C-alpha cells in the first residue's frame, strides 16, 4: 500500500462507522496524529486525493476535510483488499 492509500484509509477510519460519513468533518491534526509520514508528505497526499475527487478540503476558517462518495467507495475496496 502506498502512502496516499494509507492517508485515504486513515480518513476512512474516521468516517466508516458514522451514520452520515460524507458529512463527517476531519481536521488535519486528527490525520497527523495517526499517520507515520511527515506533515509535508501528508499535505501532498491530501492535495492529490482532492484532485482525484476522493476528498474535499474546505479552506474557509479552520481547514477541514470531508470524504466524497468516490473516496468512501475506494477506501472501502482498498480496506477489503488489504484485509484479505
């Protein structure tokens, strides 16, 4: 698994049990606390995931991240493949 997939799976871990996972807000510090990579590499992953349509980054006020339906589906598939 590459680092970007790990970043998506960390985000997925926050939302997968939520009753409205696409509305769950994740703050960058939550990701940093669970990710082994340096912050600048995590930021690159977040940017790339955003460009690919897997997440949305809301830069207004305190920045936060939400997962998209595409990202939720991709992470779910990735988690099943990784677990197998």
